[in-house]
C-alpha cells in the first residue's frame, strides 16, 4: 500500500511551506492540489519524493468527486492530509459581491468537509489531518465577518473531527490558527478600500509550519498557535466579552 501525503492549497503560502516540510518524511508520494497546474508542476523540482499533481478548484463541488475517484483508484494509506486551501476578504459585507462571499464559504468550509470526508477511510493509523484555521476563528470580527465565521467553522469542525479520527482510525486532527502571516493571501484579501490598516504582528509561513510539527509531538493537542503575541491574544479573547473585543478591533482599525 502506498504511503502518501495530500496538501491542498499547495501552490503558495502556508500550503507550499507544508509541502516543503514533507520532503524528509517516509512517503512514497505527495499529492498536491490547487487551481494552478503550472505552479503545482514547479513543486516537482523541490523534492525527491514523487509528486502527483491534481489541478482542482476545491470551491467547485466536482473537485471533491475527482479527489474521491483518485483515492478509490489508488487506495493509498494517507499519512498526512494538509488542508490549506482558502481565502479571505478584508471588507464590509455591504461592499463585497454575494458571489465572492459565497465562494469563500464554499472553499473555506464546504471544501474542508468534502476533502476530509473523502480522505477519512484512507487515513493511516497514526496519520494526521492538519486544518488551517485562523486566529480569526477565536472572535467575531466586523468587516471580516464572513472570513472569521468560516474559520470558526473550521476550528469547531476540526476539534470534533479529532475525536472521531482517534476513535475510528487511531489518527488525529490538528487545527492550526495562524495570526497575520506573510503570504499571497493578502493579494486577494485586500480590497480596493480595505479596512485593515494595522497589523499587530506579521509572521512567516515557515514559523507557522515549524510550530505545527512541534505541537504534533503533544499527543493530546488539537490546536496549534505560533507566537507570543498570538497566544496572548488567544487568551485575552477567551477572558474578555466579545462585545469589548470587537470594540478594541474597531478602535485599532480606526472604524466607528
């Protein structure tokens, strides 16, 4: 049986960094998923492990079917599944198009469910699902409302899925909650008149990934957060009323 890893959103950012971090793992193949076939093909030169390219738009329902078909055909043993595909918009709901917001929900939420469902039966004992959530999952955020809500879904879903994976497969799920991170995410997130003007900290993808692998050594951990500033905020938003947390956010960004 072939031992594989699957990385969605592998063409850039945190997804690509996770792909690079797999090059020393005992794998027979790495499956990479993203919309750009050219960018995925470029990954082949970055590892000695064979790479299977799946150019799929995971926001489309037929993408999940295509992945299911590949898994049924190969019947692999999945050691790692990294779900890093997603996008956000820093804008008020009044200014954004309905199609954009719905596409965000499709990619950030429905695609996570479809991908993990397709992979569930093929997860190896001791295997790991890694879902990229966000610090935005921990609090309601005006003017990033839809994005924050989709990541709250990912966090809740992933922590519950962790229990099911342990019981059924002897595998686990870890939710990663990055704070502001230097990736191509911002190319799409920043609208023409974006409301985000202040970033309290900016991390690098490799820092997020390195912390994730470290946290996976803790068998009972289901959430990974990197950085002193991020961990401090995670604690504060647990202790403070969300009404106050939202007021602070609005004040930081100069919003009424």
